[in-house]
């Protein structure tokens, strides 16, 4: 195949749709016979993913790699910032944490200078293996105060020689000012990199924007390659906290399945993509909540992962949510803990080295006879295995956690999973109370069937099989079709091919 220029999806702001449009291009290039790969030099997200070699990247780049049909790698997201508080983040470089940094410390020019070389080297390695590279910027390209330390937007596009597509969100208003201003505020050399404009999230009759399209092209001197309508019927996993906020509609207002599944809304909830498969399962009605009455009505309660187990456990106990979960378990609800949620279901969580903060110990919910000590090296790895006792088929997932969880002295081990590397994972008190460190466990049909088995009578009328992997493939293809329909792909290919 002819070699194409790399292409960058840059934005007039955050949450304008860059990640999804990058995924669409990854799938389109794959469909058209190329071997694309995603790249985002620096990502900030709590949702992350473990690569096949056990390293950590942002979830969005893992999704884009899946859309491209290639295995994810840390070169696709060499620098990941995982917020710890309003002012500090854990810095993950090439998949491994290198410490916590305040924003002021991180943006010091001497530090970003060293990081710039790291992310550029990662891009160069990736570019040598794939064609084309689909790059993603971060936030707005017009943050003038960050221009000298910007690692991810136009400075990265300059290094790559990328053609930049500027994405503007018309749904939030002010799209003319945001697009024109974003281009006008660039230095002349950077302005030349912007080869096309995409107007995203349009609502209503698109013919009404014909004049707007012409005016933008005249103002900016850049072609509008597409106007994409707002959609809510294509489901692609997202990593941003803004995406989580869109899920937080009241439980009573969502579509209803036979079983009510409550995901506990934690202050520092991470990896909420663990629940995307259940959200699409027609047998279930999944909602996020910290309302004790809604928890009391749930058939299945999931305590999810968190970036701060002790702080979130403290808040659960203080708010009465912990007690509501225990009461629900006593009346017969299923309770599942994942990662930090698994730790919370135990008898205690200890942090003797103050890895997470000042709290050294808190009692857990006491639903599992296990104890957790936070600390040690961060575990990041993909895993395969099966339910303990060889129940059901093979399972896949990934671990991202700090700390170790062990049964109390004198308590027999009752692992939930038997992993192919010889380790056991998790603990199962019975078929309705269990915990695991494995993210992505709910993407596996055998595990979901196991989780729902005690509710067979209630599910009898709606027990339709659901293949999440086939569903995801269908969504990537629908996303690509949507992009092709509203974007001038012939002109885009011409831009990416011009000498």
C-alpha cells in the first residue's frame, strides 16, 4: 500500500470527539487495506489498560488499537497521567509509574524537555511499523500558556510531519469562534499543518449549516471536510470522566431489563469501561448510584475499581452506602467487587507505608474473609484463565493495582479464578458474593453467565445470549460507516497522499 502521511485529530477543546473520530479512522484505514496504529503522546485518564506485555496505557488508545486490528503497545501512549487529586497525578512513562507529580512540577520546562524526547522516540518506533499513524491531540490546541511545554498537540504534529484535522464541537455553541480562534492563535508554521476542519455533534437539519461551512472556509482558509451529526446509537468504550458523567442518568429513567444491576458510584472510580458489556446486555438494567434506596432495590451490586481505595472506603462508610451494601447482601442480592472494590469487600484494608495517603487502616465491609495491604510494585498485566473448578469457558482480562489481598489466617482459600500462569485470583464466599482483581472480567460471556446463574428464574423470559466481542466489532464498523457518510474521504486521502 502507498504510504500515507500521519494524521492528527486535534481539538478546539476537551470532549469534542477526538478519541471516537480517531477510532473511526483506525477502522477505516484497516478496512481499506492499510495497517494503521493509534498514537497519543500524552494522555490524562483514570481508565487505563494493560498491554500484552503487562504495561499500562490509556484506555482510548487500547480501543483505537482494537479498531485498527492490532495489539496495543505502550508506544501508542508513552506518557499517561493518572489524577490522584485536584493537584497531583501519577506519571506513567512507557507503561510504568515513575512517581507522583504536581501540575506545576510536571510542567517545568526542563522536565518536559526530557519527556519530549521520550514521546518522540516512541512515535518514531511506531511509525516504522505501521501506516498510517492516527494521532490524537489533547484538550485545546490554543492553550497559549502551555505552548512551550506542549507534548501532544501541534509540536508533536510537527515532529511527525502530520496533517492535522481540527475538530470543533457545535453542540456546545460558539463553533465559529472556537475554530477560527484556534487556527488564528497558532504561529504561522503551525497554522500550515492544519489541513481540514471537522464539525462534530451537529443537531438538526444539516442543510442549515451550508452557509456556515462556506463562511468557515473563507475565514480560516482551510476546507471543512465534514459535518458529523450527533449520535447516541453507536457504542464505543470511552475513558474520559466526561463520558462517565453522561452515564449518570437516574436509575428509573434508563431502559429496563429483567435484572437490576447497581454499580456503586465511587468518588475516585476508575476503569468504568468494565461495565460497558453489561450496559448493552438486554437482560440487564445497569445504573451507577450511591443512593441507598437504589442500592436496596438492586439484584446485583458491583463495587468497582478506584484510584484511592481507602478514601473511597471511608466515604462509603460515612455516607451509609457500605451499610446498604451489607443489608442488600443479607436479603439475597449478589455482590461483586472488582480491584479496589474487591479490597473493600474484605475485613480490612491497610496502608502501612502511606502509599495512598494518611489513612493507615480501615475496616472493610466484611463480606469476604480477606485482608489487603496496599503497597509494593504496581501490578499491570493481561491474564487468561477460567473460573475455579473449571466452570465455564476461558476468560481474559487485565490487572492494574497496587497491593495484595490474602485470606485471613485460618480461613481456607476459595479463589474465584484459576489463571493460566498458575496463580489463583480473587475470593468467592458463595455464588452471590465474590471479588477479583481482574478488570474486563465482565466482557467474558462465561463469567457473566456464572454471575447471572442464581437469577435464572427471574431471567427465564429474557435469557437471550449476548456476544460482547461481536457487538464491539459491529460498533466499530458502524462508526466507520458513519464517518464515511459525513466526511469527504476522497479529499482526505488526497491530503494524506500529497507530496
